[in-house]
C-alpha cells in the first residue's frame, strides 16, 4: 500500500507542473468578496420590494418597462436571501411560475462614488433561475442558472448622477425548459382551467427567488482578478499558484503564505510559481487526523499602475494543502485511504426554502459532526460558497455537484443543452477550484444514461471538466443498469444510487443483501473502478411505529439501513470506498399522492433537524468506522483504548 501511494504521489507532482495552466482556462475570476485594506463589502440583505408578474403572458413587466421607475402596484415586502414561495399565505405565489421583480434603493458611500479609481461591483450570490439586472433603469447584466454567483461593475453608471439614489432591480424567472439545468417542460392545459403548469423531472421543490446574499463591494481600478492554487506533497508541501490581475499596465506582486499563527512560511514576488512549505500542516478530513481542516492564508499584495495612477490591492485566500488520488480500489487523501461515510443534503428548510441562513448552516454542521459524518454531496446543485468555506475549516469532504438533475428527455441531450452544461461546469470550477474540501466533481445525477446520445454527451462533458481541473476526479451519479450505462466508461469513480425494497420489490427487506451484493459485483466486474453507494434509504414518518415493520415506519427505515450496512462492511474491504445516506433531513417536494404528508421523508433528521431513530444508527456506525479504520494512525486492534473521542 505504501509503495503504491508513494508512486502515485510522484506521478501527481509531475502532473502538477504539466497541467496547472489548464486550471486557468476561464477568462476572469470569481473570487469571494472579502474586506481588506483595499476593499470594502456592503451587504444588501434584508427587505426588498417585490412584485410577481401574474399577467396572462407573464411578460407585462417588460411590456410596461416596470424596471425604469420605482415599482408600484401590488408590491409586497420580500426578504433577501430567501425563496419567495413560502413567505406569504398565497398559494398562487407558492406555486408561481414566471417573472418576479425585486427592487431596492441603496445608499452608496460617497467615497466610493467620488473616487474614480475605485471599482464598485454588484454581486448576486445566486438567483433561480434566469436573472436580469438593472441599475437606475439601465440593464447591466443577465445570467442563466440558478445556483452560482454573477456580478457586474456599476461604478461608471452610478457616477453619472451622484445625487440619484442607486436603485437596483432584479428580475428572476424560474421557468425550466428542456435546455436548462435542471430541465423541465411547460405544459399548456387544453381545457384552460389552468393556463400552464411546470413539469419537472426531479424530486424536490422548485424553489425560486434570490437565494444567496446580494453585495456591493469595491476594489481598486487595478486589482487581483483571480487566484488559482493546486497543492500536492513531495516531502514538503507544494502550492502552485497563479495570480491574474486586471487593468494594470505594469506592477509588482508579492505572494506570502502564512500559517495559522501569522508566520510567513513561504513567499514569492512572481505572479505564478511554486511555494514549498517545510514541516507542512496538511489539510485532513474530519476524524482522519487530530487537527482536521488546517488552513494557511495566501496573502496577495498588488502594486500597479495604469500609466496615470498607482493602485494597491490586497486579497487573502485560505489554502489547504492536500493531495487527492484514485486507484482501482481506493480513494486517497494525502496518500492515505479515505472512506466516505456521510450524507446527501438539500438546501431546504421551513419558510426560507433554499434561502441562505447562517443559523441553519451552523446547526447542520453541528449535526454532521455529532453523527460522525466526514463528507457530503451537494445534491443536486452547487451550494452557497459559504458552506464550502465551512467545510474547508471543519474538514468535511465534499463531492461538488452541478445542477444536472432530471436529464430524462432525449431532447435534453442536444447541442444547446450540452453547451449550457459546459458553461455551468465552467462557472462551478471557477468558483470552487480552490476549496480543499472539494475532492471530486459530479456532472449529473441519475440522467437517462442508457440513451444513445448520452455517450457523446458525457464523454464531452467529463473531458471538458477534466480539462478545466485535471487534479480532481470526475463522476456522475447513476441509477441505470450497469450493462447499458453510456457514461460510466469516462468517470473516475462509480457512484450508484439504489433503493432496494423501496422503489423496487417494495416491502421485501430480505432481498437487500442479495441485490446489493449483485449490484457491486456487476459494476466493479465491468469497470474495475472504485464504487460509492451515493444514495440509499427509505421514507419514515417520524414517530410512526409498527412491528413487524412496514414501509414509511421508522423501524422499516432502520432495517433498510442496517441491511445495506452489512454489505458495505464486506465490500469496503475490496473496492467500495463510501456510503452516503439519502437524506440528511426531510425536504419539500411538489404535492402528490406519493409524498406522504407532503415532502420527502427519507431524512434521518426531520425538516426541523430533530433526529429520527435512524440518526442514532448512523451515529453509532460512523463513529465506529472512524475508529476501526485507524485513521489517526492507530492499529485497529487498539481502537478501544485509543478510540477517537466522541464529544457528544
């Protein structure tokens, strides 16, 4: 094992120098806004004016150019960030499809306006799905996609009339088509009892609105536009970096890497290069080391001129030094075998829907650590970047998934769909490339991968993602038959969803061991790649009990989990490298007779984050796995006397 890991480490170092430039294919950066001596951040969260366009054609807001002046008419208060669906008592707004308008007048600090050497940038963390932005009635940008940030520089516009308030109007449309991610389809009703309905091909509520913070932030006119880092190990810690700047005719850069105590451990005066860190503190996952989530700080100091003025910019990027590699049977972090024992999640909660909420995020992380989970997948879309920052600090490993869920119609494999999917992966990698917690990209969930067009589609998509970032493995999540899956030959890790005794052979718990064992043997036998059980589980209504157990009862959910676990314990000795329960918590879905008491009940916690009995089963298992595998360098036989301490 040690020889194999060492060989991979040498290969990775060669790749580090050979392919780093591929990580920088994107034109411009999307650095997370941070306050510094050279820049300020102003949050625009809070109450915005809001109006839904409930006209028959859903286009009246544009026909009447409502964005050109203050919103009037049926305007209500709307919190930002939040989904608008659960805020009012209006069922029509809860289920609304079409354009809505958000508006707010903002006081911009006078110094931002008076100093023409200051860039003023408007940033929207995410808005679902298609967005158009106006400032004082002038269109400044638009964006397609519901989960990733977009921004625009507005300084020149607000300086045209410094006495005028800065009025920001954001139109958001949640309509999904066969070419969006996720796909959907508008169905016009023949009897006209409804004008149209939105059909979707995924099992979660299509929440809409402005879901992440809206910000104004500043930088100097010449500024640090992007930083890319790739880390690895070769006796020392290696941090290869590249700094991109904008609007600088000439200048100097100073890059300093500091440890947690503020001590400089490496530095350079070049815009790109390799920093070597002696006695490196590696970034380790939670429960794999006594000091997980160690982060250095990379301080980038730019002094630049545009020929007329001199500008100074500073940006600090957290950096975790770690390596990732995949063999035919293992997933390695820092050359050590890593076993995913974690969860799938959703950005979902009462009232706020997908809206960003620090209280909820911190609660979820406390529950993850209480349970002994070391990882999660961002099912089925990118989460707020602040969540990934939490993962970096706490050592929670992430499979970062794009919103490619519900690709079921053959028309969603066309050229327009593929082009948009490639753009989304560009944006996702650009945003998340520097997070040490992100160890793998997932380009889709449960697509109709047995369809003939799927082979070219996923070959192109996965190759593109690897070109963007050759340092991380790429996967997609499949539920298809192993023999007919067109995309599996191109992934690095097989991720399989299965719900034996639930959607198939309902009620037959006795079949789980046989069917699950066959699943693993078939997939590994054909592709010889490591496997993650990326979803498994059963719905359970909290507090509902029966003996003998039946479906939707807590006891049934428990037996499903335990039956899967017995097979995992056999196969993790061979080529199974992880298990992710579906789901961390109950979540909202569209109404229907299949969603008992509304919503998906496969969570091991309720939607209000209270544990079902299954949470305690997972807690016992995950802490046992952390101790059994000797991840703190302790022999498994000694785990009873040297066990990882469960602080809960």
